[in-house]
């Protein structure tokens, strides 16, 4: 049996194709879910504001605090002496029931339809049941490769979620591109050793830039998959 040739692409690389268009080559993509593939911002805010108000916290502060982190992390920070698992189950139940306005982000379905299932992974702080409910509500496919908050010991901004995602797709992190929308997720991707594309769907540019993304764009409609195969990798065009 002949040996399998080593991949020709060893690191993410990009060239300027036009003043506002970049050509990027990589081996795999690691997507966050909320704010990247799915617009669930209003639903998430409703759940956390209601939960915060019932427990005597400022709703706006808690809703902002919960963005991009495992829900149990927020609960532990706010209620150190509570039954964290019980509180987390309650938050998850409410999030699974409140699907009003949960839709696919612009360009998400078109982009995913161009990617082979083994060349992208979903890396989310949500649990698997919540992720699947939201994906179905948004009309997006359930990924073959999935890392959820239940699969890791350390959530974002720790690099563990994206290190696990890279292991699932079978390529080192520096051959992957992480796609995120919050500073917490950006830092996790960078610490994992990946290059990071940040979308302006959730946070303002100054907050995103402070976390150190490699690229900044509007949403999935800014990213085009030119070609994608296991043998030759993924060729992208990014409009910034």
C-alpha cells in the first residue's frame, strides 16, 4: 500500500487579491455558533435578562456578561453558593423553549453547503441539545463534527474547545481558521494557535480588535468558499 502524501498546506496563508478581497488557504474551519452561524442574540438576551431580574441582578449587565461563555461559568460567577447544575438546567430549558427570532446568519447556509462535512467543526459553549435545537430552528445542518460546552473541562477563553475542534477535523490548529464573534472566543482561538476571523455581528469593532483577530468582516456573507476538498484544502475569498 502506498504511503499517503503529506498535506501540501502547512499553515494558513493569504494574499491580497483586491484592495478589499483576500484569498485565504487553510485545511479546515472551526465555527462558533451563536453570532456566527445563527442569530440568536435577542433570544439569548431575553432568557438571561429574565433570569437576572428574578435573582436580583441588573439584566443588561448579566446579558452582556453571558455572551460567548458557557452559561454555567456565568452562573458560578454570579451565584457562588447556588446549585450551579440546577440553575444551568433552568437556563438551558428556557433557551431551548425561546426560539423566537432564531435564524441563520446571512450567508451561513450557502457557505456550509460548499464545505465537506469533515472539513468543518462547530465549537460552541452551548450544550449539544441546545445547539441542535437552535440549528434546526435556523434551518442549518447538524454538523458531523461538534464540540459543545459539555465536552470540555475549560470553556472559552481557554483554548481547549478549539484544540478539541482541531483534533476532530484532524489538522493542527495553525492549519485551521477559527470564526468567532466575541472577544472571549477570539482569545480562545488565538491561544489554541489558530488564526481567527471575527464577525461584527455581536460586538463593536474596538472590542473585537482588542482581542487580536487576524481578520475582521461583517458576517458569513463576506466569506466565499472557492473550492474545498480533503486533498487540496479550502480556498476562500474574504471581503473585508
